[in-house]
C-alpha cells in the first residue's frame, strides 16, 4: 500500500504557515511501515483540490487531506469533497453532541451558529468523531478495479490532526492493509566529518550493501545523520533486523569516535538519556544562544529529572551579578573570550547546583563583529566534576544558523564528555 | 506569472526533515507579488522527479526545485535534469574555482574527488554561481507555445537556498516577468476571541468586501491572524493600498481592544519594537516554558537593545537561591501558584536589572498534575514599574502545545501592558 498527503490552505502557499503536518504524519506512518509517495500543498480552491485529489488517487491507495475544515468562509474542503463524491451535506446529531460536549468543557454553554455548521457532514462518508476539536473527520472507502482506495479528511490544526492519526487513522489503515513489505530504518549521527569526506570513507562499505538496503546522508548544523534503510518482502522482520544490525556494526567499526549517537533522536534527547542513566543533572549559562539550549532541554517530558535551570546572561551585568564572572576579565578579554565562557559555565554549575553546566558566549551576528573577533566567533564551555573544557567555534555570518550550530556543537561536546 | 515549488528528498517523505524551504520561498516570493500555485515534495527518484516537473510546468510558468544536489549517491537531481533537458554533464572551470575558493576559506586546501564532481554541470543549462556552497545553481529558460518557461534547481540546504533566492532568483524573475497584477496583504493579530465567534462578529463587514479582496482566518496558539488580501490588475499599487487601508480601519473599529498587532510579525518582534521605542528593557523568569520566551526574545538581530537576560528556574532551589522566591511560599502554595509566579517576575526584574520581567510557572504535562492543579494549570505574571499582574491559564494536556500557548499568552499580556 502507499499513501499521499495533501495539505490545504492559502496560508501555506504564501508562506505564512510552514507545513509541519506532512512531516509529522510521515514520521508516524513510516514507523508502522506505511510508505509515503508524495506531499502536496494547495490553495483553498475547489478546482485545485479536485485535481490534486484525483492525481493522488492515481498514484496511491490512500489519500490523507488536512485543512480547510474550519467554520469560516475560506474553508471549502467539505463542500469540495461533496462534489468529488457526488453527495450533499446532512446534519449529524452525533457530531453536534460532540461539539456541544467540547464547548461545555471549554465553559461556553451555547455554541454559536457558525460552529453549529460543523455538524453538517457529507451524506455518503463515514464520520469519525474528533474528540479534541469541532471539525469531524471524514472517511470514504471504495474499490477501483478491485483495488481498495481510502480518502480521509482531517482538520489542519496540528494537535487535532495528531490525535486523529494516532487514535483513528493508523489503527484503521493497519486493519485495512495488513503488512506485506517490511521496512526498517537505522540512524547513526556523525559529528566532525563533512558529508563528502564521509561518503568517501564509506564508499567501499556502501557499494557492498545488498540491493534492498540503501544509505541516505542528511547533513545539518555540523552533523550528518546517516540513515540506513532496509526494505524487503523476502525476509521476516527478525531476519531483516538482524541483517540491518550487522551492517550497523560494520558502519560503527569504520566511523569509531566520530559517532555521537545510534538513534534518530535530537541531541538534547541523547544527552538527557545519558544524564538520566547516570543520575546526574545539568544547567546552562547562555549568552549568544539566548536560552535555546535551555528550551531544548526543557522541551521533552521528564526533563526535570536531569535539567535544573539556566541563566541567560545577555548583558554583562547578569554575567557578573548572577554568574560571578570577574569584572576585570570582562573588561580585559571581552565577553566573547575563553576566561569569560569558562567562568560562565562554572558559575552556572555553582549557582544552579548541577553536576554539569554548558556555557556559550559569541557574536551571533549580523552586527557586533570586529577585526579581531568577526561575526561567527563563538566560545563554548562544558564544566563538570573533573573541571572545565572550552573551545572556540568559527562559524558564518547568519545569526539563526550560528545559534543552531552552536547549540548542536555544545550538545555534541557534552555528550562526548559526559558519556 | 505563477510559480511552483518542488522539494526533493527521501528524508522529507519519511518525515525525518520538515520542509521549511517551501514556506520560506513562498514568503519571499509573495512579498514581491509572485504567486505560488503549489508545493510538492517527492522522493530522490528519477521517474517521480520527471513526472512532478512535467506536471508543474503544465500549471506554472516557473518551477523551482530544491534538494538532491549533494555529492553522495542518493543525490540524483542533476542527472535527472540532464534526462529531462536531453543533455549531458560537462566540467565547469568556473564552478571548480568557486568550490576551491570555498574549501580554501574553510581551511581545507585540497578538495576530495567527490566534492570535485560538484563541478560537473548539464551542458545546456545556465550556471549561476553558489557563493555560499559547493553545489551550483542551474537554470533553464525556454519558450513553450510563446509562453516563457523557467526551471531553476537549487541546493536544499536552507541557507544556501535562501542566499540563492534573495541574490539570484528574485532579481532574475523580476526581470523576466515584469509585474502586471498587484497583490497586497495586511495582517491583524487578534487575541481572546475564538475563530468562529470572530467570523460572526465580522460577518457583515466581510460580506461587504469588494470581490478583489478576501479575508483569511489563521488560528494558532490562542491567537487568530486575520489576513486581508487585495489582488487586482485594475488599480495601481497606491490606489489598492489606499483601499486596503480603508478596510483595515473598519476592521480595527469593529475589533477594538481585541487587536494585539497590525503586522504579520511574531509577538516577540511586536514586543521588541514597543520596548525599543520606549527605550525600556525586559527579562524573563521561566519554569514550565524552560527558556522558550528567552530564546524567542534573543532570536532576532538587535535584541540586545531591549533584552537583558533570563533565569530558567526549573528547580525550586533556583527559584529560591537566584530569584529570591520565599521558601515558605513555595512550601505553602507550591511552585505553581500566584505568590510564586509574582515573586519570580519581581525577582527576575531585580536580579537582571530590567524595566519589565515576565514569569511562568505551570504544569506543562504530560505528568505532574493533581486534582487541585491538573496538567495545563499555568500561572503567568508580568512585573513592571507600576507593579505586578498575574493570571492563571487553564490549558490542555499536550506538553508542547502548552509551552507554545503559554509563551504566546504572556507575550500578548506584556504587549497590552507595556503599550
């Protein structure tokens, strides 16, 4: 079986909203071995929706739509689906009850007439209740030349779509399309080797891979994620897993210390797991990264087990008053210097009372550079039970890129030191 | 003229990477009045690339491709373009010189053989130098039934693509397709009214809009962005601007205090502009948001003019030791309480030495809730020269959603108070 995703909304095509739904859905569906053929984003336009749906149905067995189900004028997906499936809107008491229940929970007792229109559904679709929002989920299932086809339309609000995929769409598709093909993936994260050098180093091994295995290179922010895919109808899941593991062992032997992690997790998740396994804690002192490392450490559930807190010392006063950085060092060496970043890390470790602390101080740009310290000069330090290590990064001139790259570099440095 | 964007890469279809390129390009192109018809993401697969390119060329005048130009085996875009345009790869000395220059800058003197293959380009394309990366940009221009068609292939690395769009693609397209249609947009950000209630409130005004104007509703994280589009060949840019401004004035009269901003900026940018205009500064004390507000305030160039620093007090020790929150209040009322969030805000204002401070303390979930304080119970406070205001949010059970929603709520609260 194969799936296509169509996201609907003018806001996507003018770039006001980034389509994060397609990637999220693809991740979930790939994990249960349902391959995605294509993502398409189109306008709230009936003709365009019809053409995109028909084209997708030619390529895939299942078409998933999100967006255009709101109660306002610009939302036309439901009406267009009625045209596609030659039907009309009818009132659903079940949907109205669901909407009333949600509005009652949210402390508004009487729903307004526009929200009430959400209870109108296409007569020939199968309605799936949306337990977390007012727009119902609509499903059509039919046969085309003895091939089963399914179309599902969901709201574009990410958490409503996510709830629908997890609780309704995946279970239903698993039931409708029992698996034949096995697809397994393994990701190895490498730091410190550029993509092309890595490819040369791996050339011989990569060429020797069986034809049902494939290596993909995903470079980003100074890291390369190597994803090894194994797709087969011939082997059982256990057999394929074993073969994949053997290849990963060979890959690991070739790359050695350049490997940061053997999982497709964000680096802060990798670091969090290491800290949890050791029962240790961490803090950050951030200047140029401005709390980005803190927000990543705090983002995931359970982070309070290892993450205690941070000081974002954007001004020199905070560096001195809160973190205890020496005023004379700030004056003599400047805020972007080895002595200052070391004292920031040590100060955060002391003030927050953590086993480890990460510190950053640099010129993220676009302004603020000098001949001595051009934009992209960034000091990072990791302080721990055995002392403090600092290093200087020489990055580019793009602010956002510099912040992201610094964050990944210091997380990689911490993983190496703490592990 | 019209444009389609095709992003190429298996990583997009398995959801390992979210396609942010399409939204970024669409934003830049829309700003110069070049409308985008469709976004398509496809695999590194020659047949699929050919079909997608042909379909896009039927709908649009210009097709922009990103991705699949790396030096490794999984990158096949360049070879496929040779098939589409019936040509072969030839060596370009100009591209090789550019690659050598970049590698010299990055302190690696001899390029490796794989990177050297980046200097091979399709014989019949126009090569545009990529000043920030090793993969060249390729352009084809031809006539199809007297209609001009252009295809441009760019690297998928976001900052390389961004450099190409800004410095090469937009200037070239402006030259090739002088503007006929004028398209203007205005965004008004509204807080505190659900989308459907807003639509009812605006119904009469919205119905009276001329047919070349259109209102779109973009709800997200407790805000609704109302985007008013005006698209016309009939009026000059000045005339259309004047008409749009008149409609915005009417909209503003209807919505009054519910309006947070009259620009399509992130709320932290709106807040930053207000602070800069007043010459005032801000700090944050964050518990459940874990540095997210700090990282947003620090994200944009020039933020050091108004943003001084933050304390992320994830643990109670940091709340007490660094921010001076009373231990007895922490014990009596708990960390998620009005007295604690007020003391956090006041402590951050004092410790950082800022005019204003924002504080958050809540149960983001998924764990940690009690009968008294279920997951989603979040206290926020804004402290300023005239005292401190606190309020309690009652959000849902999704951690990431709660962090984002809290961040938007407190930024909106600060904008209202400081303005």
